[in-house]
């Protein structure tokens, strides 16, 4: 059970990281 939550947590962090990077490049462009 905890393993599924861990995978969800990692996936959530990945999505947040991608969004932040996209926002930075959007501002630069």
C-alpha cells in the first residue's frame, strides 16, 4: 500500500518539476 503512495508522490513531484520548468522557459521566451 505504501509503495503505491510512494509512486504517486514521485509522479506528483515530477509533474510539479515539469510545470515549474515550463513556466521558466515560457517567461524567458
